[in-house]
C-alpha cells in the first residue's frame, strides 16, 4: 500500500456527463504514465496522433467509463478500464488526451 501512496503525485479533476453538460464531481490523487500505443492518421505529409496515458487511482473512486478527467490543462477521456484482481486497492484506466 505504501508504494501506491508515493506514486499518486498528480491531482486530477473528475467530471461526469449529466445529460445537459459536464459537471465536476470531485478530484483525486493519481499516477499517470505515458503509453506508447497511439493511433495515428496520415494528414498530408504529417501524422496526427493523440497521446495516451495509463491513469491509476486508489479505489473506490468515481472515475469510470462515463467520466473524464482534467489534468494540467489537458482533457483526458477514459477509453477503457484495466482491472487487475491482484491489486484491489487501485483502479487503472487507459485515457486519451483530447485537448
């Protein structure tokens, strides 16, 4: 448990869609690590791609597939949950920067 506490160094704001717009529902400490797999598209002579991160938070948390996060001025959209039954004290998500 101590290793997780030291790894959660980034503060994220969590938002949820309520049918009319995005509303803030809380914030949490998180760990973010860049992921090498980025979908790219050829546009003219350059490639466009969106950075992806692995987001880890302590459970229980309100981060889910229907939420998004704000981090350092970036908008991170949750793409999928990556559960690990061996690590029940944390939740990991693949998120994409949509800024």
